[in-house]
C-alpha cells in the first residue's frame, strides 16, 4: 500500500511541476485540462496517510518524526520547495493584486470579494488565470514531494537510519 501512495505522490509531484512550469509561459492549464484541479484534492489523499504511516499522535515532534526516515539531501530538497512555496505565494499575491480574474457582463475583470479592482484585457485575463494556478501548484508540489519522500524512505532498513543519524551528527 505504501508503494501505491508513493507512486501516486510521485505522479502528483511531476504533474504539479509540469502545471506550475506551464504557467510561466502564460498558459492556464485549467483552460486546456479542466481536471487539473483534481491535483488539489490529491494532496489530501497522500498527506493524511503520510501522517498516519508516521504514527504521529501529537504535534510535539511532528517535523522531527516526519524527517526522521528521510536522508539529508531529501530534507534539504523539501525545505527548498517549502521556501519556494512561500516566495511563490507572496509573488502570486503581488501579481494578482489580491484579486481573482472573472468574466462579468462580457468583460474581463479582476475582483476581490465581488468588488471590481480593475478591468482586464483578454491577455491580462489569461495571465491572471495562470497566476492562480501557479499559486496553488506551488503548494501542491511541496505536499506531494514530502509525501513521496516519506512513503519511499519509511521502511528502509534500520542500518540505513543509523547511518543517517551518524551523518546528521557530523555535518
């Protein structure tokens, strides 16, 4: 079962990465592949079982237990993606001006909770839609990556974990 979750996580990671990269070219993946939003639901399909597999009962040692079975290079990779997610979200908020693109009365607009921020050209509208997907896909990548690492490395031999503990003590 762990292997199935690993494969699902890996497919989600690479799909999210592809979706994310496409937005830098002004492509709105949801326009061409409407089911792309299933990736958002998929993070819950892998994240909750990941927490369950780790046997986490309290929040006290959450991160130390999550990272316990993962090699150093993978921890740094997850931390890099997490930092990127924060930067990506801030950039998304800046680029979207805190609004959401929508078509109202045949006009392209950027709005925030029903209040129109400004009118958009068709090209701006397409870019704004791409920014929304980019904002979400940045989060998807880190969740899928973390789950993939935990499902892959969880269950490695005890000797592997001991080697990693020794390496962690001597950076």
